């Protein structure tokens, strides 16, 4: 059977944003990877654990603050592009103000009660300035996450994603590579300051997409929050696994072991650039197709996202699995014991990545509550099982536990999408939804 010819230029044009998104995510992961390599080689596994615990905690808390709002903004503000108008400036400023307000609540909690939590995470004495630098990084990540979502909603994918994921690690990498960091504390402060500068730049680049003139897209904050609350739980789950695994490793086993775990998780996390890169481009397209009532287009988009995920994921996953030992040796000989942990983590991440964007489809088609219920169940399972796995299985137990939970979460989402929308995310087909007969 003859296969139809494919025009590379047409393929590149059709998927240009997806390819660029992957390139940006890839660049951000590469920068993060090299930062970890340099910290590991210069300062050792414990410094890696220290840096990872602060930055991952800050990023996780930024998700707690605005994790649902950024997805809601992508969904609601995308209507401005569909209607060929700009966003009402008041709506934009309200979104930013609410985001900073929620972050401010977390700041107050950290200032008044953060020390005991940090002592638990660090299994002992809290490093100097840990809470202060964590707060600054959290605020900067809140700004870049939220404003990156605004830019993506206006189809400014490349700059929006650069703001959110690429600029900060790249600048920090240059700082370390130039030999300007005498210790991990200075690297953390450079991360904090860079994040605030990038967040400020993001604000001024968002302003041209808003206006005070009549006819602009007005989105009441009530509508944003109505969509955001269920998505908040989903966003937390998508980010809690990495952070909780790291925090559990440190609290149960120690900061040194947390450094080993972080390196293995970060290498396996290379696959997440596929999920995050593709889905950040597809999410507004899902929202637009659903808003237009074109479920067949939505099904085709879902299949495209799933197939592209598998196409990019599988070769990388196989390479990491086969060469796990040599890859870890790049960080230094102290990291070699985490080889099996890396292999388990990469298998879990690969299966999760290749099973498609089902959770995102639920979020963008009005099934936020279903997503939330699944999220609560998955998160509860993770919170209970990870410490037990760490106690009896060490780092390998944590990696296996997290892999099992995220895979199970995606399988349930695939079934839910099929049942609620009729969409098969693998084939791009859609079947009619059976509704109960009315007597």
C-alpha cells in the first residue's frame, strides 16, 4: 500500500507553533539540566537538594496561589482573539491583582509559620534566608505563570512561553557558568532577582493586548474564579507529584538523598517538555473548538496532541532508559546510585506523556468537577502512599509510587473523556453520547 507523500514545508507551517513550543520548553529544560549539573559538580548533591527544595517549593506554592486562574485566563481571554478585539484593561488588572492577593496570603502564612515546615522538609536546621528567598521566587513565579497565560491566550505562544519557562533558567545558567556564584545561596538569590525582572517585563508586554476603549472583551472576575476553582485542584496535582516526591525524600531520607532524587526526577522530567509544550499550544485551540461547538475538530486536535506526544516522547525515553548510568555520571560520580531510580521515573513519565491530554480536554469542555474529583482522589493517594514508599523502599519506592499514581490518573481521565464527550484521544474519532430516555 502506498503512503501519501508529506510536504515538509506544509507540515512545518501547520505545526510551527507546536515545534517552537517544544523548542522553548526544550531550551528551558536544558538550562535547568545544566544548572543542576553545575551545582552538582561545583557544590555536590546536598547543594542540589538545597537548591531544588527552595525553588520547587516556591514554584509549587505559586501553583497553589494561581494554579486554576492561569488556565481559566487561557480559556476566557482566548475569546478576544476569536472576536478580533482586545481584552478590557480592567479585567486584565483584576486578574493580576487577585493573583498577587492570593500569593500575599501565602506570604503571610510563610512569615508566621514557615519555619517549622521548612525544618521538617530540611530534616533539621533551616538554611539562612531560606524563607525570604522562597517568598521572592514564589512571587516572581506567580507573575510569570499568570502573565505567560495571558500572552498565550492571545496566541503569543513563543514570547509567552519564554516568559514563563525559558528566560529565568537561562539567565541563571549564564551567571553560574561565568563563575560568579560562590555558593548555592547566591544562585538562589540570582534566581529570585531574575524572576522579578522577567515578571516586570511580562507585565509591560501584556498591556498592548488590553485597552480602556469601549468594545473590549470584559470578563468578570466571578467567571474567572468559577472556572478556576475546579481547575485549581488539577493544577496542584500536575505539580504536586514532583514537589512532594522531593520533599518526602528530604524529610524522610535527608537533603543529600533529595539531591540524588532531584537529579533523577529532573532527567526523567525532560519528557514533560513534550506534555507542557504541546498542551500549552493546544489548550487555547481546545477551548476555541469547544466554544464554537465543533466537537469533531476538538477530537482531531486531541488525537494530534496525543500522536505528537508519542512521536517525540518514545525515542527520548528509550535513550534515557538505556543510557541512564552515563547520563547521571555527567553530574558527578556521587549521582550514579540513582540509576535505577531514573529508569523507573522515566518509564512512568513516558507512559503518562503518551496517554494524551485527557485531563486538559475535561478542563476545556466544562467538566471541571469531574477533573476535580479525580484530582482529589489521586492527590490523597499520593499524600498517603509516598511517605510509606519512602520509608520501606527509599528513593526507588518514591519513584515507583509517583509513577503509578500519575499513570492511574491519566487512565481514569481517558475513560472519563470517552464517556462524557465521546472523544477517543488516540484515534480522533467521536461517538454520540448516550443520554437516558425521558419518560
